[in-house]
């Protein structure tokens, strides 16, 4: 069945009957009705919107309702939806065939672009960020001959078995699986530490230093909301790893080509004079297609097959259509684009903060480069324990009010808000108009929770 889209669009939603009907159909054939869990709106309630088209800063759902998009496909859509030059490049690429299973020109050009923007010397493409981090860890283990991986609580690196781990009882306790289906044997070599905690890093190296293959960290966490590394923290990780013969894997799947032109590294390592041993990329570099990568120093990367012994492969890795989209996106991601993202981001951060303050809702807005998020709790938020204090009930009310007023925010309190080069005055104004109402809805939800709490206490 095809989905019809009403021609006249509006930014006032109310019900979403077409999305509701599609959700029913979806749930009959897809677990939870979604291909990735957070899309299901479980954290915020209501009907997930089935989007049928995107244009610039706008998404239109199956009911014909238009939204200003602040999710950006969870990061990739740096230039906005359906950018004409990206589309033209993709159409041309598709006309030449969609996959050959051979080396291709666009993958070389995209690798050259990534090498030009970041400190990596060699790049290997994958189809998802999950594969990129999984492969980087395999390479780190292969190169060091060690097994233990250190990660930070609240950092997400994709659904790699060994990284789906929560902390055990103590700081230096090997991790337990965070989900059924991951055997304990997959996480028993993973250590989980609190983010931004130098003492914990020092302690773990003191106890297990000669067994640690790598520390993997989000270059600036965005998956517990944006929690910037404290000044010098990434440099400290790099130096500590080097001192102990371990590798630093900097996961820039989210921050890469987004936080700045050169990702988070462009905000810290470039100025501080250090480079990660391995880096992972995804999202923006795929231009809205399934493409990701990992890269690093030549001596490490050449240990991959076929030059080295560490096996890594992928049928669609470096796919010519995906790498064409990524290349077009990166070539169009000029300094002017990042200046615009900074300006729009600052406007939205200031407005969100002002609206929440006016409504009396405790909050903190945190940013790294052009990436930011809003926590509904007192700041600062410097690790996952702090992030867990955000008021998820108030966020659900805030989210729903924004949605009803034509703004599509991430349907979870623990996510970054992404704007694009296409967010113009009209789109920004829709957000600015909606924010005071959403802030009041959050305040009302908090008042109701206090009343309920009082009634049952
Ligand atoms: C920092 C980070 N690493 C890895 C991943 C996994 O990427 P993918 O969803 O493409 O597998 C994500 C996804 O959100 C991410 O944010």
C-alpha cells in the first residue's frame, strides 16, 4: 500500500491518524514497529510519526504535518534534507550502478577527504558505526596482543556485544552485560569507568595496565546528552594510554564533521598537540546513507587484512552511492556551514534556557562545538550519574508540546539536538515560538508529579 501525503501541510498536529495506522501495521511485522528502538517514542509516549519526506530543515509525516527537524536522522543531515547538490551527485552515482564489489573512485576520494580533515593516515570503510567501533577494537586487540577494553558509562559505541556493558559493583570491576543475549564472556574483558574521572582511569591502569588493549571513548559524549570532556581529559587519556602501551580509540561517529569541521579533535587534540591512535566515524560522513569508517596511524591500519593479519571485511563497505553522498556532504560542509550551525545552535540554546528559566524548570544546556543538549536538572552534568538526574517525565511533556507545535525533537531526554545548514529564520522561529509553551508543559508535569508524590506519601 502506498502512503498518501496531503498536499497542504500544517505545523499544528493534534492527532496523527495516518501515523497511528501505519504504526499498527508496522507492529504486526516489525518488533515494536521500528527498526531501531528509540524511534518508538517509548520514552516520551504518543504515536511515532512516520515521516514521508524531508526538505531542508523540515520533515513531513504521513498525515501531511510539517515539523522543524532537530534530530537530523540522529546526526547525519548536516546540510539538511534533500540537499540539491547531494541529491544530484547521488542520482548520477545511481545511474552508474549501485554496487560493484570492487574498489571505486568515490571511496578513495572520501578517504582522502577524511585524511585531509582529521589526523588519521589510513581509512577503512564499513556500513555502520557499530561495525567501525567493533573493527577498531579488534584491531587494537590484534595490534597490542592484549584483550581488555576500557569504556565509559554513558558512552554508546553501537550495539557491539563487548560494549553493551554496564558497570559492575565497583569502579574496577569487569562489566556485566547490559542486555540479554550478550554472554558474560563477551563483556568480561570490558571495564566500565565513570566519564571525566581521571582517578578512575589511573586506578584501572594501575591494576590492569599490562592487559589493556585500548580505551574507547566518545570524543565528546552525545549519547547521554552532550557531556563535554573536561579540559585536557582527552589529552590525559591519550597520554595515559601511551604510557601503558595501550591505544586510544576516539569514537567520532557522532562528533565527526559535526562538532566542528574536524570533529571533536578539531576542538581539542589539534590545539593540544596529540592524536588518537584510532578513530571511528559515521553519520555525517555518510551523507544520509549507510557508511562509516575507522582510521588511524599507518603502522596500525596496515595490520588489517590484506596487508596485515587482522581480519575485517564488508560486502557493501565503501559502497559507491554511499561514499558519493558522504563526499558531496563533506565537500559542501564549509566553514560557513559550521558558522551557521554555531549561530543557530546558540540562538536555540539561549532560547531554551530562557524559556525554562521563565517557567521555573531547573535545567542546564551543555554544548561541544555545534552539538548541544538540554538536561532538565541542575548542572553541571559531567558523567552518566549526573545525566541520570535529568527529569524524564518533564522532558516527555516538553517533547510532546514541541511536537504539537511543529518541532521534532529527539524522543529521549538523553540525546543531542542537531540543527543543519538549512535551518533558516522561518524554521528557527517555529522553534522559538514553541519553546515557552513546552517549558510551561514541563513545569506543569513537575508540579503534577509533586502533587502525586504528596498525595501518595
Ligand atoms: C558515538 C557513536 N558510536 C557508534 C554509534 C553506532 O553507529 P551506528 O548506529 O551507525 O551503528 C553511534 C550511533 O549513534 C554513536 O553515536
